[in-house]
C-alpha cells in the first residue's frame, strides 16, 4: 500500500520547467542517435525480473532461486535441462532462498514481516506445507549449516535474549533442537567447522578493532584461543574451516590497508598468508570436497570473482559468456555442475549452469524486460576527483546516451548507505531508469566508504555531515566541469546514510544543490543511535566510535542532524520511507517533512506501509522510481 501526499506549494520561478537551452543538437549524428534511442517507463524497467539464489538440489536436476516475477520475491526451482521454472511459494512477504536439504527435496528459506528484519527460518516440505522453525514475535534467526551427514543443522537465534544470537542444533527429521552455544559474552558465532567440533567466535571491540577466537566444543571449559593476536587495532573475520578441520581461514586488515585472507593451522597454531591482493579480498569459500575455491575481490568498486581448481592449482576458465561479472557460485553435490549468476551495468542477474570442463554454458533465465533494448542502457565508468583537501575521491559515473556538449543534461549525485557502504558497478533498475530519462548519475564513494583501504574508511569517523559532505560538494564541482552536464541543474539523492547526506546537504549547504531525494534517511542522530534494534547490540560500540555516543556526544550529534537545522532547507525535497523500518524510524521522515513544510518549500512524501529499510515489492519499487522521476521532471 502506498500513502502519498503532495505538500506545497508555489514553485520557484526557474524550477518549474527544464532549461531548454542547448537541449537539441543540430549535428546529424546527434539527430540520428536521438532517432534510434528509446526511453522506457518505470513499469518497463521493473518488468525486469529480480532473482537470487543458485543452490542445487541433491540430485542436481533443479536449482533453487527466488524471483519477483509475481511482484514479490518467491521461491522457484529451475530445471537444469529445460530451464522450466516452477513456483514453490505464493507469499505476499518477500521470501529469500537458503538451500535444499542434503538428502531430500525439502527446502529452507527465510522471510521477515513487512520489512521488520526479524527474519525467521522456514522449511517447505515436499508436499508444499510450510513450517516456521523459529517462531516468536521478537525472534530473529539465521541458518548456519548442515552436518556432513545431513542429519542435523545449526541455527542462530535470539529467542533466549533479544540482544544476543545463540547457536542451536536441530534434528533434520523432527526439528527438535538443543542449545549448543550460549552467547553470554557477546561473542558472535561466525563459522562452525565441518566436523561440528570448532566454532569461530567474533567480538566487535570498536569500528577499527574486532577480535576472533576459536572454541573447541569438545573442551568447552578450556580457554578460548585468540586468533586475532596482533598488538595493534585491526579487524578480523572468519570465513570458514577446511573439510578436515585442519585449518581456519580468516580475513584481516592487520597487515596492510586492505583485507587479506590468512590461514590458521589449528594443531600448530601457525598463521600463514593465504591470499593477498591490492584490494579487499571480501570473501572466500570452498566446494564441499574442498576441491574448488571461490574468491571475491572488491576491485575499484567492482566485485571480481575467481574460481580455482585446487587439484590443478589453476583458475577455472569458463567458456565465452556475455559481458559481466560472475557471482553466487555454487557446485552440485558431485561437483560436476557449477551454477552462478552473471551481472553487469546493463544486464540484471541471470542464472547459468556449466558442466565443469565442457565447452558451453547454459543460460537458464532471461531477466531483462524484452521491451528494453540493452543498447539503450548505459555502462558506468569510474571517475575520480580531488576534494577540498586534495584527497582523491572515486565514484561510479553514468552518462546518458544523448548527453553531449551541445545537449547538456541535469545530474544527480547519489550517496550510498552505511555509514561505510560503497556504490559498486552492476545493474540497478533505479539508476538505469533515471539515466535513460536523461539524468546523469554520479554515485560518489566519499571518504568513509569501504573498498578503498582502512585509512580512507576511517577518515570520516565523527566527521559525518562535515568532511564527507564536502566530498559530495566537490563531487558536484567535478560534474560542473564536464562539458555534457548542465552546471546549474545538479541535485542529490541517497538512501539510509545517503538519505541523511541528502538532508544534510540541503540544510548545511543550501545553495549547492537544486533538489534533494531523501530515501529513509536519518535526520536526528541522537534518536537513531538511541533506538538501534536490540539485535545490533554487538555493533553498538562500533557505531558509537564512528558516529558518537548520544549520551556523550549529544551536542555534536544535534549539530550535524538536519532536523534541527531544517529552517535552512529552501530547495524542493522528496522524502521516501518504509513504515516498518527498524533502523531509521518513520518519525525521522515525518518530522523532517513537517519542518520543511513550514518553510513554504515544495515537499513530497511517499510512505510505503508494507516496507522496511529498503523496498522489496515490485509495485512499490515502481512507485518509488516513478516518484523520483516525476519529482525531478518538475523541479530539476
């Protein structure tokens, strides 16, 4: 359901219509390009199907995915030979796939309640019946993994204490469960070894420092073995154990700017570098037999995935594929088949299956709307500019097809979520819709963004709304120097932390941007930090170190909170919010809208009653995307 109210108002002269100067080129090439170019509606862009998941059934005849073809993500299984898809759930709630049971065709999946982020674990039986394995209004649960024989599986749940996740062992037949690890010291389970003997436990000591420990479940009273044994602040996280429990693999930035993968030999307590790159190594995992290794490297805002055959020591070379990056790699139980997604700026996720070693790959989905000509979509480039203090700041830049020196276009700076998130390359219906309609989009990775080293990441600690905001302002200056951007028509938009940055830009730099689109953004940091969800307890110290403790830093937090400076907002504002958002409460948006309304400024407010922190239902995503476009057409 959508509640939408247009508040206000007399439009400022000059904002009511697009500047027509230089909108058409007399050059024959430009005329020909325009004649061959189509624009598409929000409905068409979101006619594109969103899919996730790539797990094989035990017999390798089916692959489990979720698809939003019915409007909301629901479970489907895809036939490996024919590509035929069978819908398995018909829920109005967004449903995410986990995997099949190892020895039969039952399925594990997860969903929350209208975006409240209290995810439960469900099983779908072969007759279609569904059972909630983790009931309880305040319960949040995560699947950990199956035992090697499949007779039991492990689940993290906060049913004992809403703040902490305990580890439970479930019987695969009866679903009876028992407590295995009681989290009384705020030590979070990150990984369970394949033999079920060891736990890798993680503790957040702050936004620069995390500790990693090893617990032997056969000796639960023995002292924990600390893996993060370095004398300085550093971040550690477990990625998994080897099949024989000989090694624990972990990631850390203890030895340089970027995350590296290390290997800890349990018997000898020896630490060895395993994978080192000049960028963050973000994930590492192995096939069930440990023959195949999958590694993801966050390389300059793009995730590069490689699959290595450890039997030969060589990276797998796939047959010729469409342009894009592979992701979500899985292997069948016999490891003869490999499934994966392929994604690019101009192509959403598609599911592929490859018979390992063969000369061809089978594409099982075609998700881009057949109404869209892919040639009308835009590939991004990575652009860099020097900020106010000389710091080089990167961003992902999308240039509309028809933009030129004689056809200057309006532009939007997009700010990612976080703090500490990152804008990356890859398909975005929201972005492609705006670019297709003639708006440049520059997704700036301001200081404090991840992916560019720990020094860059921490440059905005307790400087939010100040130095990071200046990066955004200088990103605008960079756009103004491009001969194909209209320097007088540049706005700002973003979600969550990016929504905060949008409101902050309008409040603290009121002359810089012509418009702002705040998507569930924080407006009052004191309230937000005092109302973080209970299950974020382990991250509380980290949040306080990065942003400030409201009990100690309240004055500074009020100084950088746009709500307390809303009188400065004089430019048109669109606010979009999910009513069930547990992170950024609806009141954050309600109060900002009310405050800016009193300034006699054009404000539009879109509230989704059945969404949380992010919009998952296709119709709501269409409504939001159309609202962005309508707002920009009117005010930019």
